[in-house]
C-alpha cells in the first residue's frame, strides 16, 4: 500500500503519518462524548491514519486514505462522521458507507454502533443481500442516521 493519500493533493507517506500518531485523541478535535467512548473501548492513542485524517474530515475536507488492514481506517472515518451528524433533523440518513461484502458491512456497522455508544439516539443500519428487503425497508422507515451497506443492496 505504501502511503496515505488525501484529497485536494495532500499526501504523506506511512512514516511521515506515523509521527502524527504521537498525540492523543484529545488533540484531534473530537467531541467529549466520543473521547469518553474511545477511552471505554481501550483506545489510547490514534494510529497514523486516524491522526492524519480525523482533523481533515472534521474540517469538511475530502479524504482518500490507503492503509493496511488493522490500522484503524474504520475509526478514521466513522468518528468524524458520527461527530458531524445533526440529530436535530430527526432520523434521516446523513451518512452512507459502502462496503464490498456483507461481512465487512456488518463489521463496519458494529464499529459505528460501538463508537456511537455515548451519543444517545444515533441509529445505524446495515443493508446487504441475504436479508429480506422488508426488514431493511422497515428499519429505514423508522429512521436511521447512518446506513452501511453493500453496493448491490444500496
């Protein structure tokens, strides 16, 4: 994979991004409720992809990141997405996450739910093939903030 690349021409190598991971999550601009949840989940310090992308995403920047499996990519985009939700708008979808497989969609959905534990009222829905349309459409009708699904079902 070799590097981490960001939208708008910003790019850095894994080694340069590694230096950004020395600060804590407190320095990234995350909401106190998310910080408490991260501490409860045992997160101590951000990984390079998290340290490099969370502030950009919170600032409204477009980001494309490449990093190896297990480096915290899901938290890198899920935490800013959760923080940027506007719960005053009811339960209408505000974030859409595409995952290539059902298994990854479920995994990403579970991560979103874990990170949202300190955000009362946030609803996340996985949508994927192999489950009836009716169940998923009913859940959408009841209202969700984040939809995580496979391209075919989305």
